[in-house]
């Protein structure tokens, strides 16, 4: 009789945010921290 192997390993977790979402959140956070509201892109 052979022993059956059982795997309790879970698959990879999905990231909470996609790279695009991360970048947008970072930009929004940086803009909200800007005291005078200057647009640095101009």
C-alpha cells in the first residue's frame, strides 16, 4: 500500500493593489500633502 501525499499548500495571494492603483494612490497622497496646491507638472 502506498501512502497518498496530501498538500495543504495555498496558492499565491492576489496583491491588494495593482501597480497602476499603487501609483495613483501614491500620487493622491503626495498631492494631498502639498500645502499650497501648486501643480508641479506645469
